[in-house]
C-alpha cells in the first residue's frame, strides 16, 4: 500500500464516494473510493464464469488447481519465512548473550559483526530510556 499526502482541494466527494477512517493506536488510516466503476468490461456471474460486456460472451475463469503451478510464488513465500526465522533467531541469540554476559554490548557487537555499538543497540532494542535507567542505578554521585 502506498501512502501519500493529499491537499484538501484535491479531494472531491461525489454522491457515490466512500471514505473510511480507522484509528489503531497511533496509526490513522483513511481509505477513499470514488464510487462504482461503471465502465468495467466484465460482470461476475459465478465463481467460475463471467460475462465479457464488450463481446457479450460468457467466459470461464482460469483457476490454479494447486500451488505447484506457481513455483515462483512458493519460492518467494519460503524465502520470506526463512528470512523471518533467521532474523528472529539472531535477535534472540544476541539479546540472550547481552543479558547473560552482564549487559556487555561490545561483546554482542563483535559477535554480530556490527559496525558500531549504536547499530547493535537498535538491533536488540535497547532504547535511550533503558540506558538512562541503567546509569541512574549504577552511578553514585556524591
């Protein structure tokens, strides 16, 4: 889904226009449709057939009978799943090493081969607030 800013003058609402507004936490989503497309060249008859309005013919839809007919799709799905597993395992491992080695961020940075400690902190989810709390707990001034 592509997100873009639109000026108020650019939006024209017609009688058949539909606007949906949804808020989830801090995310706001607006969906806008200008109504029904009356120039559509096909009309659905059933799940398997449709009417081609330009020729007047009733045509059958082409359905894949199984996923083997789309190996590229299967390959993409498997690659995404493998990336997710690798990333989750690596983050979990890094967080575990960080906690079990007295919060030694340099050790974790070296293991993950990151270019800087900042990258490692972002990777395992150490925020600036957590760092401030750790400093306050362990530093005695005075």
